[in-house]
DNA sequence: TTGAAAGCGCTAACAA
DNA sequence: TTGTTAGCGCTTTCAA
C-alpha cells in the first residue's frame, strides 16, 4: 500500500494558509514577497510532514522537468562512464537529473530513443553518439530543444559541440613516431560516418604530407566500427599489403588493442618490430601489456563542459554559445612505441 | 523558440471528436471500445501531426511515470555498465526509461539521491549500492515504492534482492586452490558493511574449516573499500605477517589487481611463488598480465533479472516475489594460479 | 503580502 | 461507442 506523499495542500491545511502561499514560500525566487514568519511556519510544517516537491506536477505546469537526456552508444564502452560522471558533476548541483539511453550506434534505436527522452519532457539533450549528419537530430535542435553533441559534431548545423582536439592528437602522435625514426606509418582509421573517424583520418593525411611521409593506399585501412575485432581485421590487411609499415597509428585504443593481438598472433614483436599507438587513453590501459602509447582525452572534463553548456542553453534562451568547444589532448608515452628495426 | 508539441486536444480538433476519445483510441488497452474507423482516423491524424504522448502529464494523472531509478556506487566501476545494460534490456521493451545516479558509496549522497528519484516520481528503484542495513532505504520500501537491491541485500528486510552466489564462488575458488596443492591460503576481504564483503568472508572461513585449512588471524586482511589501493595495502600486510601464504584469495578483482602489483613491486613471482585470485571477472581482465583466475558473475543477467523483478512488483501489487534470487557463478581459470613452490 | 482561480496534458469515472 | 466532467500537484496571473 503506497502511502501518498504530502502535497502543498497538506501544508496549506496544516498552516492555515492558501496553497499558493505555500508554493511561494517554498520557492526561493518568490519567497521574498512573503512575511518571514509565515515562511518559517510553512518551512517547519514542510519539514515536519516530510514534504518533497512533486517535480512531475511542477514540470507539467512549467514545462521544466529538471531532467536532461544523455544519449551514448554504449555505456559498456569504458570511455563513456567518465563522461557521464563529468556531466553529472555539472548538472546535479543545479538540481538536474539525467536519463541515459544506449543507442548501440543504431540509427533506428537512436531515433526511437530521442522520442523516449522527449516524451519525458527532458529540458535538454546531451548527444554523445551522433552521426556525422542526422536530420532527425537536427530537427530536434531546430524545434528548440537545447542540444549539445559530445566528442562528435554535426557539421554546419549550428548545434554546439564539445569535442577533443582530434587533429592535435594525431599531430602529436605522428610527430612522436616521426621523431622515433618511423617513415612508413600506417593508419587504422575509424568509421568515416563518425566525425572522430573522419577528422582523425583527414589529420593523418594532412600532417603526413607536412612531414613528407609516403602515404600510398596501402597505408590506410578503415574500420567499420571502433572495436577490437575491426582492429584485428585492419591490422591484418595492413600487414598483408606488402608495404610493410613500421608503425600502426590507430584511431582509437580498441582498434590498437586489436592490432596488437594480431601482431602477437603472428609472432611480430611490438614495439621492437612494429610500433602501435592508440587514441583516448581508456581506463585500465596502463595495466595491459605492452602498455599502449596513446592520446589522452579529457573524458570527465568533456562531460562537465557539455553539461555546463547545456545548462546555459536551458537557463538562458539567447545565451552566447560557442558552436564548438575544443578541449586539449596530451600524448601519453608508454611502451608500445620504439624506433623502427635497424634504426640507430 | 520552442515549438509546442501537438497534444490530444490538437488531434481532437483535427478529427472532430472529443479528447477522451482520442486518448482511448491511442491507448491499446482502452482502444477496444472505439469504432475501428474512428481509431484509424485518430491514428492517422496523430501520425500526421507527429504526436508524441506527454508522459509527464500522464504521469501526473496516473502516478506512473514509466521511469525507474537506478542507484549505483559509481558507473566508472566497470562491473556496473553491464548491469545497467541488462536492466535496460528488461525495461526498455516495456516502455520504461531509467534515471541513474551515482552514490559514491556515501550515505549522505545516497539519501539525497533517493529523494531526487522520488521527486521525479519513479515507479520503482533498483539499488545496486545498498549498505548492509540502511533505515532510509527500508523506509522507502515500506512506504510502498517498489525496490529491489542488486548484488547486495538488506537482510531480514523483505526487500527482494538479486545476487550472485557469492558463497559458491568462494567454494569453487578455495577448492581450486586446494586442488592445486595450496594449504596456506590468505583472504583479502571486502568491506564488511557490504553484504558481498561479509558473505565472501564468512564463506571463506566456513569452507576453509571444511577443507581443514589453518586459518590464523594473519590469514585475513580486510579492505575498507573495493579498490586497487586497498588491495595493495592488504597484500602488503599479509606478506609482512610472517605467515607466508602461498595464495591470496581476493574478494574482488580490483583488490587482486592491487595485490599483484605489490607482488611485482617486491619481485615476488605470480603465480610461481604466490597465486592470486579475483572475483567478478570484470571486462578487460583477460588482457592484463598475469591473466587473473577469477569467479565470473553474470553481470548483464543480474541487471536483467532485477529489472524483471521490479517490473513485476510495479505491475502487480501483490505479485509473488522471491526475497532473494541467486544467480550461479563460474570459475574462470587463467594464469594467476599455479601449484605452490615446492609442490610436485 | 496573501488569496482565488485557471490551467499545464492527460486519464478515468460517470452519463448519455 | 462516445462525450462530459473532474482532478492529479503545481505555478502564476489577477485581484484584493
């Protein structure tokens, strides 16, 4: 038998004032117009009854549910939990809670889940799983739902994005490999439908040219997904192409892990014979041998900043919001890079 | 400028019927009492206007928000994401969404977050972070909020729990170590305020006695938290006690990882000189050397079953719910266990 | 400074 | 089979 929670009406009855007075007394921003005595009396009664505001009712009236939606591909992918915590760290102090949904990177799921969020009247959406272009998401944003994309962006959409400096990450890594003496550097690229995959690939090409590297077709393999299995497939293709790369610059850590397991399976020493690098610096990476040299992105921070951005959009209809906020990345040198064989 | 979404009223106007008719036509369980023609007409109009039900309004009326709360210590701990996915797999097909909060195992946060969930009118709560006893949580359950605890339980509370067979896990592991020839087996226990810590410790003692093991005080070190750092501290204490254990049975994987790093730091070979075992089989464990022998718990499954249980409680006030559902565990043999030194 | 009254969008008696 | 009506708990305009 579910006891029904006390309402404003109960407090009103208890204190002998009108419910609207109670409402005003309990709301900091309208409290000013109420006598201190009355406020005190009301607060006491509220406390005593164990009153908790019913945000569903308030939400219906104000169309503010104090809830935001978070869309991610898969919380099981270890780069997302820190993002969620970062988001939470920005939202919770302001009284916002988050409804999280996993899209599994499926457009159909994604579209259904946007509706799940909207039906629940979320005040805004953080989208960490967006495709490079997605009319439905554009439409949601244009409808007026505050929306910010994380890690990825929809280009020319005017939708604010909080991303990592992917190009800089590739630059740091290519310079690092170059400095170690590598000249035949291959790239395992991420899916090009994702802005991260595309940007990192483009950066690889551009900066490779800057460095005067040879970049034949065999230097690049493109993964369909950011997974270990795709890393294995691409690494195998790269090794079989006859071009004999001395280093594999992978578009993320999971691809790199896959690449390393192929090397191990073939008895090719990493890093002595072939160097491998990752991107993201996911948790636990420093416990896996060989410890992967990678690019650290600020996962928590990206979540926090996106939360703050969303909050500003929710709270102020015409806040000035940068279309893209780029967070710096850093190179983390570990054990998966060595000079190429024969290099003194 | 946020366009206001179409409502039942809009559809009613469009089709020339009353809103209650529209409501009934759109709700599968009341649809039967409406003429097929009218239903069709209404559905068309709804489709055409892009109607999405406003669950906030419906929730206010029915006190069913189609939302459940999930409380976990920290989503960053890799055993929780699969639980969340399992939960989602049970809830989403039934139209339920989940609001997740991280308690960081802090009672104060936990209590505040329960209110966050209740204010939002969640239809039920999955609690994966419960302490062994917690009056506030008991109170919530007694108030009539459907509640199920996961992984841990509040004893003698009547609150349904979905847990892993912790005692069996300890038994499998102790038998395994015993069979390999170990006789001086130490235990790094988890926090005793958590039912997992307590149960695994008790099982260790009981089964140790069954096997005729010597179990002096020096055989057990108790961690304050399930963390690598505590694993290190406890392992150091065990190694320094003079009892010279040949195996460290740890109450979870993170403790085991800490223990292994202490061994490594001291130049003690694992598993050749000291064997170490974990519990949980968290993701990526199979990529970390030495690959940890551990107990696999069914993380996804525990989430799914708890979701189904909660659903039954929500949907049927007097459903028969088992107070505890125990899921089986399995031993995963990897490379961190060997016979003790000198054992033929 | 407080009260009265309306209404957010929906569902569910009750009537017709 | 459909319409009427009331009301979930709250906020907010208007009046007093």
